[in-house]
C-alpha cells in the first residue's frame, strides 16, 4: 500500500499563500418571538412582517377543504366550480383534505393576504395553491401542523408550473411541517421574492425544488429537497442562514447570481455543480426542442440542455468529463509535460491545458459571487463543487468539497477572484482543472496533487511542524488534487500531508 501510494505521488506540490483580511457583513437584528423561541432576522433580507406568526383566529375566515368542495365561513373567499377564490385582504385558516380543488388568490395588487396552513392536504390538480394577483402573500405553518401539497404531472396552464405557485412576493413562516411534491415542474415557485423563515419542509420536484425570479431568502428552516433540476434556484440572489438544508438529489445544488451562506448545516449532492453563481440574464433565450418521455408517454422538460450559455467557437457542448472534450484538447492533456517535482503552481492558477477555456468558456460576470460566511457545508458534486462565474469569497464556516474526478471539472472554479479570509476549507477533486485560491487572500492554503487518482477510503491527515494534527478526513470519492485552508496555516512553515501510509513532508512557499 505504502509503495503504491508513494508511486502515485511522484508529482506533488504544496502552496502556502499569504492574504489580507476582511470583515464579514454584520447582521442588523430585530427580535421576533414565536411561542417561546426568539428569531433574530437580518433586515437586509427580511422584514418584521415576514416573521409574524401570531394570527387572530377569532376574526380569521375559515376554509375547510373536503374532496372537491369546501366549507367557508367569514368574508373574502368564495367557492366557484372546484376553486376557492380569495379576493380580499385578510387572514384565512385552511384545514381539511381535497382531491381536485384549487385555492386561488386574486386580490387587489395593493392588498396582502395571510394564509394559515392548519393540517391541510391537497392533491389532484395543477398548482393546488395559486397566487395570481395581490401585493404579497404570507403562508404560516401552524404550530404542530403537517401539511401536504401535491400537483399532477400535466398543467392546464404551463405558466402555473409549481405545486405552490405565486406571481407575487411569497413568504412562508411558522413552526409546522410542509410536504410539497411538484410532479409537473417545480415544488415552490415565486415570480418575485420567495422567503422562508422557520418551518420544516420536504420537497420533491420534477424540476427545481425552490425557484424564484427575484430573491430567495431562507432563515432558520429545516429543508430536505430531492429535485431533478436545481435544488434551489434564483435568477438573482440566494441567502441561507440556518438551520439545515439537505439537498439529496439535484442537477445544480444551489444556483443564483449571488449565493450568500451565513450559517446552517448544509449537505448537497448534485449531478452537476454543487453551488453555482451565474447571471441568468446572460443565458441564451433559445431552448432545445428535445424532450424525454416518461413511462406513460408524456413529454417532460429536459432541463439538462435548456438555458445554457453558448459555448465558445469549437466547443459544441459544455465538457462534463474528459471524453466530452475536443480531440485536440484531449491530446494536449495526455501529452502535456510533467511539472518538475516540488515546483508549485503559480498562485491562484487554474491548471488548464492549452485550448481549454477558463470556467468552461464563461467570462467573468460582473456582480456574480459566492460568499460563504459561516455554516457547516458538505458538497458531493459530479461537476464542479463550487463554481462561480464571478468571484468566490470564503470568510468563515467549515467547507468540505468532494468534486468530480473527471478531467473537465474541479472542486473549486471561479472566473474572477477567489479569496479565502477565514473558516476552514478542504476541497478534493481532479487535478487537470485544479484551481486554488487567489494570492490576495488573507488566509494561507496548501495544494497537493497526485499523478494518479487516490481511491475511496484513504485517510488524509494534515500536521504542522510540531506534529499537531490540523485536519483529518477519509475521502468518499476518488480524487487527485487537494486544497486545504485554515487559520492554523502560517506562511513559510513546514507541513506534512499524509494520505494512507504515504507521508509527504512539504515546505511552504
């Protein structure tokens, strides 16, 4: 074992880089009380009204669902042909079970509607919850409630493409549970802002789990998502601040123009990038006409090939692995000269073969960024672990990335600057597309590459000069490149990286 691994590490390198610091954004707090717990909200992302959960039951209208009908008491709602229409500002408490009934909000665009989910179950129709006209809608998950919303896999109106669909700003709060099954396309969709404060969510979707055209802000929620498209997608910004997010299945785990992670226990599994920052306005308007067929013959959206940027000339598709690269680029990778043993890659450099475009052909997109300010993140990505078409900044938290071992992806990928200013990062992935952090960073980091792939189950140990263990990890995926950064690393010091039985004594630069 030791001899085999030693041979694998004939070509390894270590980089330690000095940086200059930054201060994480401070939250402006407002305390809001729900029962006995206090919720601190950041006024940059939420308003006091977003966190309000105490409603006056005695004055609220009541809607009790029953199959394809409903019993309504109070003002502002009426039943019309299997549809409950809410037409006035007010509070509406929904309970009961329906199969083939819609709840539709059509109020004045200056009014606000408050829906309370108190043990409801809705299925059997396209978009069971529809918000069509109103200023804002607030959904509160009543304490102790379990609520289920499930649409069908065809839509009467293609615009109504989610189990919970809103054309207006939508806030979901409370302490109950919401189960959403988006069989047609998305789980929860807002054409404006989507905000979630508290609550427990289990979301499955044929496309995106959560989708917003504007801001998508999450605070102190427990969320589990299984999605064939993106786990979380916003055309603008995504903000996450606790409690837990488990994306069990996705194409892109989290995607937005700016992805800002303040805290939370976050676990992401993706078939493409784990976290992706991109400017959706730069995507092509042309969609492929290709479709896939479900078992019953219905056409479903093939999201893997829609809304992609046009690749540079000579690249007919975005390379997902080595075999997808043009033949001449494959040859350059195979025949590239080996870097002399001990020679470091220039600071922040991406190890791309000649002819391979930076960031899979994307240019630096101004205003696009991934910011990790806290949290405990684990990313299992079959594409890039973290991919920013602009900048990347890590200033806190703990991040473990196990990216693709293919030669077309890297654990870390950015097109602007990649700064590490705090926190702890371990990034494992392929070496041919290796990118480390920028030289302007405030915190040092090390980079080690292997000539051959390291198999699953190797114990990785990083020690300082005194033999103190700084980090240990057992890899769950094969890798050939390692990037590590923490506050414990100091410029111009010696560190030891041990993988399996092989000890690499490295000297910092």
